[in-house]
């Protein structure tokens, strides 16, 4: 069974500090990996997409990495802001799987405090 | 504004009652989806539709029904057969299966 595991489950950091969230997956064959940000009581919003050939991708203060050999991804947040407080969800798509073969992680709940 | 609109934001269901959650999109996306989000679990797919007048069961379709009479609309009915309906329901759309999902703001359904 395809799985996506995220760590830590929750994290509290001081405003201005950096943090790194982890995602390990067993989805095979792999198509792509996305990171979504979900504010409390809202729908998730896509931050980045990583395909098999990509190692690093940045979106402002967010940098995602992918190691397709070890099936690991990370999301690094630089100079955190209070507005970064949210859940961050790792989502992995299976190649040739169509609409049904998308596996969601539980998410990491990040709280940025002043 | 382009996007996906879900309504209502909060919904309460009485025992034995069917309730319908609304989802409308003006992104001109062909594919639409319904997910259920429970604490401590990843999103789970209830139903999806690739095209008007066609839809497919996802992983947890029992107790739910959908329709896709218009490209813009994909309502979800939670029937009385769904014994544990309390959850946060998210509607999403995409251009195709390999593209990113655009989510609505969600509907929190609770049982009275």
C-alpha cells in the first residue's frame, strides 16, 4: 500500500527562525511530489511540485528538495513569519495512476510564535 | 475572482437526514473531486469526475452520492447511510490528473 509519512507531526518555532519539514514516501512508480500549505479551516494551496529529475525547487522563502533514490523530500522555510503558521501537507502522485492514485500525508502543523 | 466556492461553511445534520454540500468552480477545469479530512488522517478521496455527466467512486464512496450535470458544479450529498459523517469536506478541481489541485475553503459537517 502506498504511504506518505511526514515528520514532525507538529513544530513550534520563533519568528525569524528557519525550519525543515520531512516527507518519506513509498509510492511507486513515482510521478511527482507536491507540498501544500493549509491554513486552519481553509483548503490547501499548492506551494511546489517536484518531479523525478528535480532535486531542489524554491518558491520565495520555501525550498523543497527531493531525493528520488531514498524516496525522501523536505520543505525548508527560511526566516519564518507569523503567517507561515499552518499545516504543510506532502502529496505524492503515482505514475500512470490517473485521478485516483494520489496519496496525502497527514501533514506537519507549524506554529510560528513572536 | 477565479476559484472554487464551497457552501455552506458549516452544516449540521440530524440523524436520518440527507444533506448536500455545494461546490462551484469558474476555472474551466474538467476534473473535480471531493475529499474528506479527519484529524490525524490524510485527505481521502470520496468521488471524482473527469467530465460532465460522468463520475467515479473514490476510496470511501459508501454513504455518499454526487452529480455532475454542469462543468462548473459538483455537489456532494451525504446520505443517512453514512454513519460517521462528521468531518471537514474539501472540493477540488484540476485541469487533468497530473496537475495541481485547486481547493475550495471547505465545509465542516457535524452531527446534531
